[in-house]
C-alpha cells in the first residue's frame, strides 16, 4: 500500500513539472483574441537561449591608467529560454518584454515584431543587421569588427548571438485557470 502511494506522489510531481507550462507562440491572432489587458498578465519566454555582446564605443569603453595600459571590457548578457518575462508595452506592430529588473526599478525591454512574410505569424526579436566593433575575446587584436544582428537594450547596442538559423521568437505561458460559478434564480413572489 505504501509503495503505490509513493508511486502516485512521484507521478503527480512529474506530471506537474512536465505539464504545468503550456507554451504557445505569440501571434497577432492571440493578441486580438485575449485583448491587450489580459495579454499583459501572461508570462513570456524566448524560444531559445541568446547572448547579447556589448558593442564597443571607442570613446567610452576605453580606460587608460597612468601606466599606459589599456583596459578593455567584454560585457555579455545571457538570457535563457527559461527566463520569465512580462509585457511592458503592447501594440499590433510590436511587443516589448522585460526579463529583468535593474536597480531603481528599471525594467529594460527586448522588442519583438511580427514578420509579415512568416506563415506562423510569430513575433520575432527586432534587430538591424550592421557592422559593429567588439572586444576581441582572445586578446590578440584588442578589437574586432563583426557584422550581425544588433539590438538596443537599456540604451546600449548589443550583438545578438544565438544558435541555429531561426531567429528567436516570443512564447507565452497560457496557464489559464477557469473558475465556473453558478447560481440558480429562484424567481419572484
């Protein structure tokens, strides 16, 4: 009897971990069906892990000390596909999602836009392709030039890095609980 209770408990825990998150692509149809107010209450995720590598502004990223050494800062932000986000602004053209809160209640956002040519009608990370300057991580050249997708995050430009060909897109957790309430009308006397 004890063994079967333990097995049921283990199965309940496993099913909760595997079935509690119901991730769905964010689409224009979903936005319209839920409405902007309800839409902002869902939890959001990104479809794959990304890295944001800070681009170099030669004037502000260099610090020289008295010994004429040059110090280079290589800054990266890593965003896991398991990181929860909340919608900060939403319109039919774009959705801005905050995945962290910085000191001073600052919530920087990542912007997602809909690609009109996409048959899935998903909202993808908004970026521009451009050539940027990065710190050479190997320390051989100091700086390197690289072309790729660039986004602005909290007022700073970052090179967007991800695996695979597909651009990361926005997912939402549709953990909706419906509570049915009924009452019987008894009539007037």
